[in-house]
């Protein structure tokens, strides 16, 4: 009963905040989709991290901590912090261009700057293909969570559907204003409750030091530099460090947040804080995963991904487990609401308005966006109906797919219009490699021991460099 | 030194700083060392990464304050 009460209270609070957001929201696309480009530093920071840190952070990190150990923290922590640099050379330029030219979506910016509809559409297609499965991760995680928390009282798909419905309602009502306000609350909750989870669970084993020492006695490989089973080697480590720098700014829900900053100061503050947060936040779920071996040895696959709710259910009273898991719910919700809003915006402006109704009024554009938000949520639920074995594996395919867009985005922002054909080629080649790896036609042995992102970036940047030099040569000749 | 040359030099310095921090995060030279548990039962190299991330944050803060212009 306490579990249902806490979850209910949390959802009520969220809905209340979303109604405040809806009152501030006016029915213009810029206001509905981008909160009028007026988000200040604190809200901007929280909306970035709440959006970025999702089910992958709560369940995936704990699951990876269980399976791999502490190197996962180091890789994700530093890799994510380093990705803050992209807020300068990608994000800030995007922000300035957005204010100057009124861009709302990534394909819009790419298409207008490059002068290439083909490039814009290719960018759009990649965003859609990789966001849909990644979007499904959130209801999958929520479904697992609610089922575990209520001991099956709320079945997996029922929980996934309930949460999705709730999110659709508040995104529908208030757009980015609602999403940003709820992100502040959800971001704070994630930090506080994850910290509480570590303290309480470690306390059951005599404290963090004692718990780690006990796990070390059982499974010292979790504390090694390469991780359990030799998971990381030098090339894999390098690949993962590079991956976060290039994929994070390409997530459509984060890219669109580059547009919403009120001013340069807000942007800079967010960049600094974004680099700081992973250093002490990311170790928390990984630590719980590592400690999981003391209570649940020999878990594999989907079972290992559920180590966090399992540990909470076993070691904390019902009310505390429910309270802490609302932090996880917050993580799912803050990412799903942003993904739905981002994709809804993209479908509304870059598909419907562009190809079916160029004379669409501003107010109707918002309505179309709302329609797509509902439609996309149903598609996400359809994917969640038969979930994959590993949350991490699914998320990583999306990350590499997004990262393919990085070289061409950089080129469009800094090299001008003539580079468009080479950007198109770089995306086609890059995504072909992603597909080949996914289908099993290529593996790390074929890629010199690196994860796909390294050869993809090398080849993509080479293609763009050739294009740049070729145009320079042409310009000199004329 | 002209203003633009100053900025180029500054950009190069920050670029090298960030590349240096990235190289330190690879730390291949420590990979086969024995595990030493330190504070909170965490291995020494985990604390090294905490320190590296804090250094990175300071570097980004300095970059934002002294190099990153609002009209960049």
C-alpha cells in the first residue's frame, strides 16, 4: 500500500508542476517546442542532465556495475564529462544560429545551413531510426521497475503503459515548459535518492568500505582496471571514451536543448556543471551493482539489469524502496518526455509541414506536434511489448548511430554549403558500418580491435576532408 | 602579439590541455598494476579518475571564463 501511495504522490507532484508549465506556455511552435528560448541556468542544467540520464543510468549502470565492475564508472564518468566540450563547439554555435535564424529542429538547421534537402532528410531519418528503440528503453525500464517494486502487483506492460500515458498527458498539455520544470524536480530527486540508496544498502553490509572489501574477496576482477571477464582493453576503452564526446550532442532531445538557453551565461554554467556531475553521481548506481554480488550472485542478462530494484526490495523497507525508485521513475520520465517532444517536433516541422502542408498555421503546427507525441508513444510501447535481453546493448546501438552524424554536423556548422554532398556520403558510409556490425557481418576483429565508432569517425572525417580540399582546389583554379 | 594571435595561442593552449586530460584518462601505463584498495574500499585508480574529472571541470570553467567569448 505504501508503495502505491508514494508513487501516486510523486505522479501528482509531477502533474502539478506540468500544469504550472502549461500556464506559461503559449501556443506558438517556438514557445511550445522550445519554451520561448528563455530557459535560465539552473533549469537549463537540470533539464540537460535529467534528459540525458535515463533508464540507462539507473538500471543500465547498476547492471553494468554488476557485470563489469568499477571500470564502467570511470569510462562513463570521464567520457560524459568530456562530452561537455561539445557544448562549446557544437552547442553554442547551434544556440546562436537558432536565435538568429529561428531554427527549432536539428534537420531544419542542417538543411538551411548546408542548402541540402537530401542531407537534412538523411539526418532526419537517422534521428528517427535510432530514437525510437532508445525511446522504448524508458517504458521498458519503468515496466521492470514497477513490476519489481510492487512484486508483480503492477505487471510489466501495465506499468510501462501507465507511465507512458502519464507522460504523454503532461507533455501534451505544456510542451517544453512543462518538461523543463518537471526535469528540475526529477533531476534533484535522482541525485538525492540515488545517494540515499547507496548509503542504506551499504549500511546493510557494514558501510561502503566493508561492502567493497567483501565483494573484493569474492570477485576481485570487478575492481580491476579492465573489469570482470577482461571486458575492457585499451582499444575498447579508447573507443568508448570517444563515443560519448561525439554522440551526446547528437541526441535529438539534447540538440534541441541547445536552442532553449536564455543567454550565453546560462549556456556556460550548464557546460561547467555538466562536466562536474558525473564525477560523483555516476559511481552511485555502479556501486550498488557491485554490491549486488553479496546478495544475488550469478545473475545474467535481463536479471542483472534488475539488480537495483532487487537490492532495494531486499535491503530496504517498502516505503524507502518505493521512495528511492521514484528517483528511477524520474529518470525514465525525464528522458521519455524529452524524446517524445523532440521527435514530435521533428515530425511536425520536418515531415508534415515541409511535405504535406507548408501553409500550416503556427497554432495548428503545435496541434500536429501533439498528435505525433501521442502516436510516437504508442510506437514506443509496441517496441516495449517484447523487450530485448540487455538494455545496455540496445542503448549502445543507438549511441553509435547518432555519433555517425557528428562529423557532418561539425562540417555544416563550420565549413559552409559546398560540403553537403560529402556529408551525405559520410553518413551513408557510417550508417552502413553500423548496420554491418549490427547484422554480424563486421566485428571488432575486422575493425582493428576498436568499436565501430573509431573507424566510422576516421572514414567520415576523411571523406569530409577530401571534399573540403577538393573545393579549395576548385576555388583556386577559378 | 595581436588580439587574434592571442586568441589562436589561447585556443591552442586549451586544446592541448583537453587533449592532455584525455590522454591521461587512457592511462595504459597503469593497466596491469596490482589492485590497491584505498578510501571507501575503492581501488586507487578509481580515485584517480575522480581527480581527473575534477581537473577537467576546472579546465572547462577556466576556458568558459577566459576564452569562451559570447560572440564566438
